């Protein structure tokens, strides 16, 4: 799937040049041309990365960067002719992930973009597990399924994570209890049953019927 990049640049020749360049390299491009709602437009597009100029009409890039960062962790690379150390420091302090000065070498800019996307994709992969339309997010112990968000307790999250990492295989009750034991909390056999049933009911309420299967005398599996 193409990565989506938003270009926030008011100088039309540079905006067009960037759009053509990045399109050639397979990226989906959204070029902002109206700057009165730039923050809202950036947030609405749910992009994978934003290229942001500092010198903008109405709101400067510092304001835009800060406003976006208050509501989103989307990677932001500042691309600007303002090349002082103070500009770079301010950009980073306001939440930018990288700083590139104009005129830039296009191959270096492409390499920075590629590296940033790879890093964020790896972080997302490390922090989540997906299976059959379900996405378990480890950083906030939630499950996403068909635009629904399901809150899990710490133990419920550990149980579901263990089952998902062993999808298609039976996970014994002993193995699940050992996984929970590592958290330095005492988990007995009955507590495990209660926690598994809670996860199962939460998933069922979101439409995931029989997602967790009981293998009598052996354990559980997804």
C-alpha cells in the first residue's frame, strides 16, 4: 500500500516539484493549497508523513507543527530555507521529527523520507498485532475492530497477545498462567478462566463471535 505524504508548502513551484518527485517514487501525495484550515486538513487526511515549510501564510510552520502534534503522532519533516540552529531547535522542540534545509539534495530528502517511514512502520508493527481484522495495540491495551475500540485490562491484554502470537496453535492454560506469573501477580487457575471469559465477552460484544476457542483439556487458541 502506498504511503500517503502531505506537502505543506505555499511556494507553488516548489510544491509542484515535490509533488511530481514523490509521485514518481510511488507515494500518494496530498498538496495543501489553502492555508486557513491547514491543521484540520492535515489531521483529516490521516497521512503517513508530513513535509512542512515554516514560512507559511496565516499560520507559520511552528504553529502548525505544534497544533498537529497535540492531536497526532504523524511524522513531520520540516523542509525550509530557514537554516539557523535556532530554527532547527524550535522545530524539534515543537515535535518535528527531522529538519531539512533548502535548497536540498533530492536524493537525500528521499532517503530521509524513506528512513522515517521505515522507522515508524517498524514501531507500529512492534506495538501491535493484527489477525482477521482485529488489531491489538500494546501501547494502550486496546483492540480495534471495524471502527470499534475495546478497552482491555493488563491481564486481558497479555492473554490475548499470547494467543495472537501463537495463532493457529493451542496455548495451554499452564503457559498462559506462566505468562501472567511473569508480571509478579499471583494468578490461579480460576482467575485465568475469569480473565479469558472477560476477553471473550468483550470481543463478542464487538462482533467477534468464537474468536477465542476452548480446546477442552488442552487450552485455548485463536
